[in-house]
């Protein structure tokens, strides 16, 4: 009931935005309304984490080197695809809402183990609690990559899915805005920007900050952000995830007509007929940006047979955590050979970022 009350408030504010003519004079008012909506959505996300979505949440144990969540409408072919590219056995049928639980499968490719989750189909209004939408999206938030799966006969579902994910704080194929906000005890609000702001004015910036209870602070804006991106920074709970679009049932569609209607890059497949499944697998692997890290004990040769498969940007601390939970706790220094260092056997600390092919020795206390 509590969540329903929040959803109703959100709908009221969204209706007000729709009815408001967008121009310079109304920018301030719309910015305030969007800030109020964002704060209410934060409460919705919190309530779904506590099981407030009207039922038990999906209990998904993450495993492998990365996790991919398949998001799509019911009966789009998610279960069929999962069964073809992983070891999973998912109940499938030619009618809606077949998958009622989260079914994991493991894809083994180029030394990487990629966990793929077949989630129940979501529908318009999922972010506001329709079906089990908020629970599905909560699982997607904790994944490393989102696979948007579409029926080639209904490419318009893409915008709906992006909107539903966005409503629960997921930003696909975006980077976090370069905005720094530091609260201060006194001195009022000081807002500086290093780029020309064309999508938001300073009056709106100040009003949104006040809505969040920030009346004194230093703000530096280094990107030409819009109202939504500025609110995202204030919320601080956004997940910026890579995504790939898989267009299923391509054999039933007119591809020329499809390309006129749909202007995003996609992977054309027929899961039922096994067409272009290798394209999906390659896209998942390349988008996850895996690198290989080799380990070496002191005074021994490096193990070049079985590298650790990790994600781009991993630090020495991340490798420690993958090898053994006590390694970081007892860490003294690390020796690294490879592209991330200036010379072989360079001493580095826990925060050192590793590169593909690096060899690492961990030295404990």
C-alpha cells in the first residue's frame, strides 16, 4: 500500500510534466518536479529491496567472471536463447509469462565464465510495480551487463524497456556525468562550470540543490548536463551498465523495413533456428572487456596456462580478492610485469590498475 501511494504521487508529477509546455520559462518548474520524482523513485527502489514489491525477491547467487541479465517482454525468446548458448534448462512454451523465476545458465567462452540470467518478462509499468517488474529490474541493477532482447516484429518495445530500467536507476551505455558536489557548513552555494551549459540554467541548478536540502556547498560541472543527469549525480544510486541489443525472430521480419524504424545497433538472431548465436556470444564477451592476468609466486615461473579472467580496470586489490579473501588484509606490496608498469618487477600498491597480460606477484606481511 505504501509503495502504491508513492507510485500514485509519481504518476501525478509525471502528468503535470506532460501538461506543462516546455520552454525557458518552465524549465525551472519541470526541474523541480523531476527532482521530486527522483526522490520518490529512490523510495520505490528501497521498498523493492526490502521485499516491498508484493512477494519474495529473486534469490540469485552470482557466479563466474561476470553476470548478464536478459531483459525483454514476455515471449520474446529469452529462455530459448539461454538454452542454446548455455548449459541451462529453462521451461519454454509459445505463450506469455512462461518463466516465473530467475533461471541462470553459464556460458564458457575464450576462458571466461559468463553467468546469464533468464528473467521473467517485464511489461510497461514494471518500474511502478506491475507484475514482478521491480524485482526483475533489481536483479538487472546488480548485473555487469544488460542484454535487451527484442522481438523483430516489435522494435518499439526498446524505448519502453529503456524507460522502465531508467525509472529504477539503470543508465544503459552511458558514463556518469562529470559533476562534483561538496556540501559545506556555510558560505552558500558556489556553482562553477568549465563548459557552456546549454541544457540546464543556474537557477534550475540552485532550485534542485535546495530541493535536496543542499543550501551551502561547492559545485563543479564539467559536462554539459541536462536536468536528469544533474539529478542522477545528487541521487548517487545510479547504475551505469553496458548493454547489447539482441533482435530475435529476425527470420520473421523485413530487415530493410526494420532498419528504417530502428536506429540502434543490434545483433540479428533467430534463437529458435540457432541463427547467429555466435554473434551474441562474441558481443557479450567483447562488451564485458575481459582481460587476462597471470599470477606468479616469488622465485617461481609465472603460470601462463590458466590466467585469471577479470574485467578491464581491475586493481591489484581486486585480484587479491579473487584469489583469497585474506590476501588484501595481509598485503605488503605487489610486483608487476607487463603493460601497466614502467619496468619489469615494479613494486605497486593495492590501488594499481592492471592491464591485459600483466603478471602479478603478491607479497604478504
